[in-house]
DNA sequence: ATATTTTTTGAGTGATCATTCAAGGTAATG
DNA sequence: CATTACCTTGAATGATCACTCAAAAAATAT
């Protein structure tokens, strides 16, 4: 039995880069071949088809994202400060050269029409993020407030992810976040 | 001189439907041919290429959207109530069967990578919406507050547009909007 | 009517799409 | 070493892509 000669994680990471930037439709398998260095046959044996590879890439991205949220919230001195740090990281990310918003959000929007598995998967993962945030909020607030604020947090995540394409908008976004999330300890976070 | 035999507005409207739902890359010119009933030659004579048609469709969508915002805000009994009505309309829209988010937002996300004219155009129009909202806010609030709240309104618009794909979430979204936009007169709007 | 100008038609272009597969290579097993 | 089992290779497939163009039709101008 010959084992796969390529590093699967590496291939997935490169695929995340490609699909995240260009989306599903605008990424061709020939680009995947160029990006990963694999030949078509190897890709199809390992991942089935374009959707299979995209799915694994999206899955890996989602897992990393959710882990990062958990990690930041678990290590911060308080929930509020953790949330502020998460938002600051998203704002920071939007200032980079090749800003790409969020892979999950882009997939949710791009692939909603065909109602396919990828759209469902992206939606499920975004819901998972909301549930996670709510579970953290429920440590400090009652259920009703927690649910409301979880939705509000998602609005602001989506908001920053879309707004972030505007150049030099980081400071405006920080102001907007303070306006909509006044219950977070923005000033402690210096 | 023969005049065009098709109704340009009608063709644009049908193209809006197609491109809004599927995006640029996932909409083929053959679908455009089927949707509009025009033959390829006529389309290319009238609009140049796929990007030209997409651009006109996006332009028409943006104009309609901005006009609608103006209209609602001008006819409402107060600015706050007008804004509430706008949000309620967006929430309502998300409950429909073939919900498609917002054509401008989808374009901004889909076509950011190539940095092309269409991404720039969508971004410019979204900025125009923000400027419009700010100009209305400045009638009631000072410049600083108006700018902050305009950003906050955009966050919530983007938020609802992305969140809206979740089924049966209208009531949750309304709660989330109250949470993040407490300065709006939600209860007067019954 | 006739001439002129513009539009419509729809088959056809070469390029690129996702995907396949037979042949050759490589590693573990007996 | 031989066999087995899996992997890689890369040219080839048919479909579909955006787009073109010469000829027919249609509408105005004279």
C-alpha cells in the first residue's frame, strides 16, 4: 500500500487561501492544481471533486475560527474584554492588503441560490458561532439578555466583515462598535 | 435607423434577478439569453459584454434602493420611525422564499479579489448609502454622533442582510436590532 | 418607393471548465 | 523477489464558457 505523498493539511491550507479569496465559482480546478502542486488525478482521488475539496477547506477554516474564539474568550481577564479583543482582531484583519472578509460569510452569500450543502454547512457553522457566544454570555447575563446580545454580536461581526473593505475605516469601525455595543468594556482594553 | 425592439428596462430588471441571485461568476450569458429572451448578438450590441450588463443591472438596483431609503425617510413622521420602518422592511424581505440578501453586498464580497470596477462600484454605492443616512442623522444629532450612528446603522444593515438567511429568525433579528440600536423608537412603530 | 442605417439572428469560435482513466510508479506484505 | 494495493501522472473528454460576425430583417430618411 502506497501512502499519500503530499501533506493533506498543507493542501487544505493552500485551498483555503484560494477559495476564500475567489469564492467557489471563480476558483478553477486548474488554479487548485497550480496552487497545490498536485495533479488532477491526485486531487480527485483524495477529495472526490471540487465541492469535496471546498468543503474540507471550509471545515478547516471554521474549526480554526471557532477555536480562536474559544481561546481568546478563555484567556481574557473577563468576557467583556475577550469580546473586545475579538472585535479588535477583526478590525485589524480588515486593514491588511489582501483582506478577504470571512470565508464562511462569503460562502453563505455566494452559494445560497443553489441551496446546496456548502451553503448549509457555512450557515450551520455561523450558527455554531452564535451559540458559542451565547453560551459564554449566559455565564454573566440571563437567558433573554444573552440571546439578544448574541444576535447583536453576530450583527456586528457581519457588519465589520462587510464594512472592512472600505479603506482606512478601522477607526470609524471602532466608533461604530462602541455605539452599538456600549455594554462592552472598550476602555479597559488599552 | 432601426430602434431597439426590446424594452431595455425590462431586460435590466430580468438581469437584476439573475445576477442578484447567482452572482457574477455563477451567472452565464446563456442564462441571460434564456432569461431575457434576447439573442447573444443583441445583448452584446446593447451592453458590450457580461460586465457591462452586470454593471447596468447593479446600477439600477442601487438607484432603486437609494430612492427607496429616501422615500421612506422623507415620508415617515420622524427620522427614527423612518429608520425603524426601513429595518422592518429588510427583516420582512428576509422571510421570503427566495431571499437573496443585498445585490450590492454580494457583489462587494464576490468581486473584491480581482479588485475590478464592479467591486469598486458596489463599494461606492454602499458608501453613498452611509453618507445619505449620515446626512439625515445630522438634522437631529451633532456631527460626531451622526457619524458614529451612521456606521452603526450600516453594521446593522449588513448584519441583517447576512443573518437573514437563517430560517425563522425575524423575531430574533428584531430583538437584536433593539439591543444594538436602542436610540431608535421601536415601540412607536406599531 | 428606394436608399440608408441599425438591429436581430443563431450558428460558430477558440478557450477554459470539471472531471476521467489507463499507464506507470511506489511502498508495504508474503 | 514477487505480489498486492494504492498513488501519481498528465493527456484527453465532452460540456460549457464568453463572445463574434456575416447575413437577414426592420425601421427611418430621402
